[in-house]
């Protein structure tokens, strides 16, 4: 989603986000399965994507996650991929599960791999994928009128990744993230994460 800050590349204890990413993917798959036919062209809080395009973007992640694990460079891979519109959640989860299977070797967490922003320890790279999955899950839920709050424990880990990764250098026009948004007073943890990443509930319809 964005380059992690240089500090994350020298963490003395590399986290293991594999189970967290799997949980985030399960949440997103459930949101995909609940999309109604008339919502495919609906706008989302992520200005670059309507609902269909957002699903196509999320569905490209498994190939990037697998590429990162196997020593390939995920950056040339497409930012969107075709989905099975008849079973988007099942299609996505099948790909996502296979991709995480490439991370079974614990040594990958400390090995330097190529993340979408460049070289990083494998555990840090997975943290970036976790952050993007949770953030885009919120986008999808808001766009389709579903509960946009993920498991707070999961969101807390994504938030910690974001606080390390998202600096002023990667915010603003043409950058991966928007400027900070003030979340509503009743915002839950996932919406607060979205606001930190520059997103709001408002969707241009």
C-alpha cells in the first residue's frame, strides 16, 4: 500500500501477522459475499475505485503476497484482476488461502523480501498487506452499507503498522494516503484507522 518507514526495516523483533492477515481476508470475503447486484457500480470512499474495481484490486493482493514470499517482485503485477462475480468472496478467499500457504516457513518472517514498496523483512511486508486489507475492507463495507467495523484486536495491529508506515512524506495529492481526517465522535477503531489513512464515510454518489 505504501513504503514503510525506514525504522520498520530495523525492527529487533519481527512480528508474525500471518494469522491476522488470514482473519482480515476472511472478514473481507464475507463482505464480498453480501454485495447486492445493484451495488457493483457504487462508489467507495477510495476515490480510485467503485465497488467492482475495489474487488478487482483486493483480488490482486494474493498474487502479490505469494510473489513476496517466493522471492519475486510483486510491483510489476497488475493492480487489478478479474473476479468471479458469481462467488466473489469464495474466489478471493481461495486465492488468499493459497497465497498465505507460501508463508508456512517461519524463516520468511525475518528474511529480506521484496514488498510493494521495496526490500523489507517478510514479517513487515505482511504487516503492509494487513493494513491494506483492513483499510479496503472498511471501504467496501461503507460502500455497500455493511458493518464497517472489523475485530478491534485485528484493527489495533493494523493501526500499529500504519503508525510506523504512514508518514507525512506519503500523504497528500499523488501520494498513497490522504491527509489526516478527523473521525466522527462515535467512530469505532476501524473508522479511526480509516481516518488516520485519510478516508471518511462520505462517498460521492
